[in-house]
C-alpha cells in the first residue's frame, strides 16, 4: 500500500494545485473566505456560478482521497457551503461520502489498523470490509458499522452476532452455563439468528451440553429437532416436535426412535405419556402393521389407563353379549332352515322371519331382545306389505290394542304400491288423521271435503300443498273449495 | 394473469383474486419446471379444488399439458408425452397406487423416455416418501415437490380448505395436522393481505392455531409482510364450540341445495330430467340424458348471488319478480322505434339472455328442492328439530326419532336428530342413551356400535352434564320468534327461528365485544384467545371492518 505523496488523485490536484482555477478550487477558496467572514466568498461563488455543481462534486471526491480528518472536514465544509446555492442538488453523494469517511477513519485508527484508501474501499465493497472485521474478531465494530449504515439485520447485525456466537462457543475455558446465558442474552431479541447453526458449531467442538442449551433457543422446530436427535436428546426432540404441530416432524422423531430402540417396549413406554405422539403412531401402524397396534394396546393395558379401558369395555359389554346371543340364534336358524341369516341385524332377521311366516321364532326373538311394541308393529306391517301378504296384514290390523295408528297400515300399503289395499283401511282412520290419509292414497277431493267439513284450515292448506301430483281437474275443484271454507266460518 | 372465470372473486370487500392468482402462479411454476409435453395424473380428491385455480383448457393451451388422468390402481393409459406429473395428497394408500403405476410404466418400456415428477399437495410427507422408497420407486422421480394449497377462494366472501375429515382427525384420532395446515394458510393469507392486527378465537383448536401462527411468525425471523393490513380482525372458532348448528337442517337456498344434492367445490350434480331442453331431446339419444348434470354455483351468477342466502321460502317471490322484470325488458323491443333505441336494446341482449338462462336453471332447481321440502319426511323432521332446540321434552325418548328408527330411515338422519337432542339437553340420561343405542344396534346392525362410540368420543353424544344449552340459548338469543323470512332483520332467518351460535359470537364480538358475555364464554368448551399483532406505524390505517371466519366443520359419522 503506497500512500506516498506522488500519487495524488486528479481531483485533489485540481483543487490544491497552486493557481488552479478549477471550480472545485474556487469553491474551496470561497469556503475559506466565508469562514473568515470575508466578502470575497461571494465574489468567488459568482465566478463559478455556472459550474457550481461540478465544484461541489469535486470537493466531495477530493475529501474521499484525504487521509487527514481535518482536511476531509475542510473539503466537506466547502462542498456543503456550495450546496447552499444549488436549488435541486441531490444530497446522496455528500451523505454517502460522509458515511464512508467515517467508516474509513474508524478502520484506519491504530487500534484497528486497516489503512484503506477510498478507492480501495470502492473496489473491495463494504460487505467485504465488514467480513474482514469479523475475521479479525472486531465484532462490536462490525455491528456498529452495520447499524450506522442501516444494513438490513439479516446481512448485518444478525449475521455478525451469529459469527460472534460461533467464535464464543470455541472458547473452551469459559463456563458453559455462563456462555449459554451470554449468547442467549445477546441474541434473544435479534431476529433471524439461527441458534441451530451455533449449536452445531458447539457440537463440532465437542461441547454437547452447551449445544443442547443453545438449541433450546432455536425458533424453527424443523432445524431444532433433527439436531436434537443427532445429539441423542430424544425426549426433548419429541416434545419440541409435538409443540410445533408439524406432524411430519413428529414422525421423523418417532421413526428415528423406533429404529434406535431395540426393545419395542422401551419405545412404547417413552411415547405413552404423550397422547399426540401415541395416536399418530397408532394411526401410522394401522396403515402399516396391525401387530404393532396390538403391542401398543397391550402395553397400554399395563398402565394406569387400565381402569378407564375396563369401564369402557363393560359399557359396551351388554351390547356385545346381545350380539353374541343373536349370532347364536342365527346359526341355529340356519341349521334348522338352511337359509342364511349371517350379518343381519336383529331388525333384518325379524323381517326375514316374518316373511317366512316363522311366527314362533319371531315371537321368541321379540321377547328375548325386548323389542319395543311400537317398533315391532311398524316392522311387521312393513314386512307383510313388502311380502304382499295382504290377508295377514289385515288380520294383524285387527289385533288388540295396536300401539300405532291405522295410518301406519296405509303407509305400509302405499310404500309397496297397493292403493286398493290401502283404501280398505280408510274407514278405520281416526278423525284427526283422516285428511292426511286421504291425501296419501290420492283422494284429494275427498280430503278437501273432509277438511271443509271439519273446518280445519291447516288440513285444507295441507291438501293444497300436495296438489302437485293431483289430476288437473281435481286440483281446480279443490282450489274452488277454498271459498266454502271461508264462507262457512 | 388475471384469470378468466374468476371475475366474481374481486366483488367482495377483500379482493380474493389476488390469492387465486398467487396459487395459480405458484402451481404453473411448479409444473413448468419440466420442459416438453406433459400428462397430469390427479388424485381424485384434488381435481375439484384445482379446478377453481387453473382451468383445464388453460393448462392445455398454454402449458403443454396434453393429457389428464385419474390416479387409479389400474395404471396409466398409454400416451406419448415426455413428462408425467403425479399430483397427490400425502396419503399412504395413494403411494401404493403411484408405485404400481410407475412399475407398470417401466415394464411397458416404450420408445419415448418418460420423466416422472411428483407433487405433494399441500406438503411433502416423510411417511409417504418412506413408503415410496420401500416400494423402490422413489429414485425414479426426477423431482419431488410440494405445492402449498391452503385456503381456496370459493366466492367473493368465502374461502375453504376442503379438508373434509378435519373434525374426525382432530377429535377422534388426535391428529392435528389439519390445524397446522390451517395456521400455514393463514400465514399465506397474511403474506398477501398484510398482518391481521386482531385475532380472536374460542376453543382448543383455535388456541392451537393461534399458537402455531405465533410460532411461525417467530420462525420467519422478523420478516413481516410490508403491506397495509387489509383484514382487520380474524375470528377463529373451533367447531366444538358450536356443534349444534351443522346438525340442523339448513333452510337457505344454497343450504338446501347442499342438503339434498351435496355441493362440493362450489359445484353440484343434479338429476338431468328437469334441465333437458326440447333441442337436447331431439339431438341426443336416451342414454346421454341419464347422466347427472353439473352446475357451478357462485356469485358470478347474478341471480344466484341474490338467492343463495335467502330463506327458501323467499326464493319463489324473488324468482317470479325477476322473471317479470326480464319479460318487461324483453318487451322493450316493441317500443324501440329509432335506430338508436334499437341499438341500445341489442347491446343489452347478451345480459338479458344470461339472466334468462339462469332463471330457467334456478326455477328448475327450486322445483327440485320444493319436492323435498314439501315431503312429510322433511316437514316432520323439521318439526322435531324445532321442538328439540326449543327444549321441549328433550329429557325423554323422542317418539319421532323412535319412529324413524322403526321405519329404518337413513341412519344419518336418525343420528343427526339424536345428536341434536343430546346437545339441547346437555347430554342424555344414561338410561335414555342406552335405550337409543339398543334400538339403533338392533335395527341397523352391531357394526354401528363403533359409530356410536365415535360419536361419544367426539362429543356429539354424551351423558348428562351441567346445564349450559338453556343458558346459552337465552343469553345469546339463539331462538327468535317472529322472524321475517322475506326481508330478514336477524340472522335467525337462516334456520327459520334459530340463530347459529357461531354467528352470534361474531356479532357480539363486533359489538359490544366479548367482555359482555364472559359467562357464556366460560360455559362453552375450550379457552378464549385474544391476540394483538403489532403493525408497524407506517402500515396502519383507519378503515372499514372486515371479519374473516373459519370454522371447522364436518360430522364424525
């Protein structure tokens, strides 16, 4: 590096050469006179009026090439003075130069000792200079420069602090606890610092405890978890993975653990206390390997949850017993009749037996399984209608104390398309069901008449709403009846 | 690249086409990574959602997508494209199918060397990749990517993740993956629309989502979206807070279409008979008519936008009024005398025709729905529901439910009613619950013991506990007498007299705030969440309020 007197920049020469009439030189003179409160300042400015902008720029440039802060200051003052006479001069070059010089003066200081010229810095670029400072472990200065120059945190402060932390973890003589605390204190509120990077650095230098402590500060679970696994911190890894809510991460840990633990019992014991891990694993097993689920449930049985399981089981016990009974009977029926009843619900079994006319068994099943009367009746009506056993149906309707209305019979007949049969029951329908039943069998006119007779408006509008499927002529007649209803009132 | 067919998305307060375009861009980037002709192989569960983001025609014309296949065990149809891209959800059983397809292809050989790609939606999964490795096909993929599809814009005011099994996964299987995705897609939403300053929530899952969002924010290391917040409030409600509402029969136009025909990904398939025009009949033979007809239902259809949220009882009036105005506008052509007037009329024609077609469609749909709502079955069930939510005889065995079981009506209907009764009675007495269970098992079969036990595990059916429903019903005014179905003044019109609890919660939050209902909130399950996210000074604004909703729906049956 040669800072010898022979290599002046052209612009320096233009300003300081004796007798120079360059605009920069004139401005420099003017500024000096101005500080002396001499009116000559005005004269000089007038002379270079046209070239004032060039003058200002020359002074700024020249300042950059000066080593002495006092000279830098004089030149900058001159350019600042010149700027006052320009209306739309952009301030950036001036501000920029001030900043650069400040940085340069700092690094030139003997405590740092990087004697850099402005031109060199231009070629080197600021990020490289900062890197050099980092390499020299001048972290504090690098951070301050970044903050001064408003470098975004990601490239500036955060990055440098991460370097600092990585350097710190290499210092073996420091206490781990203290170190971890120091690092976290400095880096906690710094966005974008990768604690996992620092932790892996620590791990590389064989400081596992420190790495674990540092990793605790990592915000990104996807970075944190794999490293924790690498360090054998299984339990922590699992907790962190679950906390993140990222299922994939949980599986990463689970599969890692399963492969690692030779004894599956250990593995189950470990995940047992974590319901989410547990259920995720069960789900995975369900799709992969049912035997594993059984193992897991077996393990569960030995645990505190046993009580809960038992309660749950006794709850469903009754139903299961009943099902076993039903299956036994179905088997027997099969043996007797040679027909299949397997996989049928009780309802379906009864339905089939009714169709077959097997009254004994129907009655037996009905009693055995305590089928409620009402349900049994509806079932039997539908089954008979389905089997088109109209005679039996009619007989059934005459039984004592039916728990359902006659309309159920009409419904049954209509459901299987026998309108004639349905009409037979009409005379026995209770008055409040009459209109609806008439509509059901398609006797709209009669229904309307009945409604009019009973002066029941609700029923009448019900008839009206059903007219969609009625014959057009009938529909007209019914609509005409509306008047009658009103008139009689 | 403002997409066609998505014009309705920017009609709302929040311009959702930004989100759609974002997904679209990301997806196209994802498939454009391979050069040359492509075939896309779709997991069936994804075709619907993707149809809302990128149209098949656009993919074919601009992105060299020559073929589209369904992912099936039978393998891929033969084709001579250069690249095959599998697009799939991370499900293990699908991995088996993909592996099978790959092995088949390799056996077949062929002249053209094919490249295979795999795209996971919404995320890669360790287990799936492991599975593919086990099957020995993982190495055959040129790349394995993920495409992060989260909240899909359905309409100008509606986003959905289309995760049907979320409730089951969370409350039955203890698998909260879907909540992680929910949190992620809310982060995406914030990246596009700015940080949401106020977050409120109720319920365990809501808390979990907010916690995860906080975590994700931290993980991003302080890089915040530099956008003025366009969403002011976010309200997250865990479905467990309001289990009752989805059990009740929906009574709005859209709700009923969904109830009867099931809307998925904003489209619905309807029986074709009503929609056959005279021309169609002439042109086609019998068979082609028997296929269900598909309709897309969204606010792009002016008439549907007006009808969708109306109580079905009000739909008839609107349709007939609209029909009259349209006829009147058509009649204007008779009064048009000058060339200028004629020209003006002609310029209106396309719009008139569109409205007329839509009128035709909705009249037919309304007729289909009316057949259903007029049936005794529907009316009786509705009456039963109304009684139950009003707390009438909820502590006894309900005769109507009993009848339904005896008549072997659909099990879903029976269970829905049963769960409603359980909700409205704050659980059933053990004796009554046992009775119902016996009835159901005897009638529908022993295998439903599992169904019932699942319902119990997930909180739909439970033994009697502290009375909360009555208190909540009164304080939150869930039951409203005298509702006006035509021009409603209260949200209760949607269920003809019942206001969904979740809506009431949102209303109270907007005014006067949740502090006024602390007691009710304490009665409802799960913690309450209130979180303020700091917004940098420069990005703050004063403006209208926007409420954003999420609820975790679906039944566990």
